[in-house]
C-alpha cells in the first residue's frame, strides 16, 4: 500500500489526483474499518488512516473518505475551536484549495468563499498568487497551505495576501519543513533539474527549503507572524502531528 501511494503521488499530476483519486481511496477505506481514529472533517472512523508520502509514506496520515491529511485536520480543528470561522459568514480566499475543505467551507460562507489556483480544476478562479486579482482590503481570511514552497517569490506572494486582507484579517500560511531544519531558508533558482530539486528541497516541484527564519519572512511581507502550538492540545484520535506549528499571519 505504501509503495502504491508513493508512486501515484510522485508520478501522477496533482490535478488528475484531485479529480479521480477519491473513488479508489474510498474503496480502500473498507479495509481500514474500525473506530480508533476519526476524521473531524467528514466524521469517518477507521482503525487507522492510510499511509501517505512521496518517498517514505507516513503511517496514519490520509483519510480515505475526504482525503484529509494531518495538517488539514489540524487546521479544521483550529478554525473550529479557536476562531469565528464557523460562526459567521466571512469573505475567504482559499489558495490551492484542498478537496476535503471545499464543500463545508462553501456551505458556511456561500458566495464569500473563493477558491483560486494557477492550474487546479477544483478552483473557481485561475490565479497567479504573485498578482491576486482582487482589490485591497477584500478578504477576512486567506488560507494558503503548502503553496509558498512552489512559487517564484514567496515574499511577493505573501505581500499580495496582505494587500487583499482587510485590516484585522488573518491568514494561515503553512509550509513544509524537512529535518534538520536550516536556520535560514535556502533557495537557488539555478537548480532546475527535478531530481536535484528533490534532493535539495525535499520535492521535485519545490523551489526553496524553508528554515527557522520563516516567521521573519512573513513579517518581511508586512504581516504579523504567530507561531501557534495548538497541535499540542489535540487528541491523537484525530491523527494530527502534535509537533506541527500553525503559522497564523495577521494584518494590523
């Protein structure tokens, strides 16, 4: 199972995985029936979640029903328990939208919920994050999860996020970290070979390796950065990595 999932993730383009993987994974979920873990997004129960990852798939990671991963379940619980996200209608920009979030977020926020991506067939708006096609002070919330490691200029992208946020608005800006985490983010535009990018940056479509200076990069874009340790309070039943830090950025 681990090898199959690894091959699919590495060699099938993301847009096709988003469109067609759901049916097959739901069938696999039958073999994981149980009640040891629970997905807080779709309320499905399993004896464990499916493995997930490109090279060394992580155990207990992927929900076979809604395709949520550890980080998605963490974000959902944070939004539910620590924000007003599910209490009122907000204007939300969701960049590179994850399948598990789209239906419940649209149900909550209606026309105020905008999905955007440069290529995803799931998104309503085709958009380059370096030039967000919305006016200043437009959104209450921006969700940008595992995107900034792919883009040419992460500071410019986060500056655009700040521009479209309302004063007092906030964003969740998750990025991957690979151990050992460097002190300073490393990027080198001369590295274009996919295999070399995978070796240096952790994945063949990444263009930087984020370091411990990530909060400073958020602040360079004009946002206030918060390193939130909410994950340490979450039950292991939800299959969340309790050492993951949530990066919440706000516009003052």
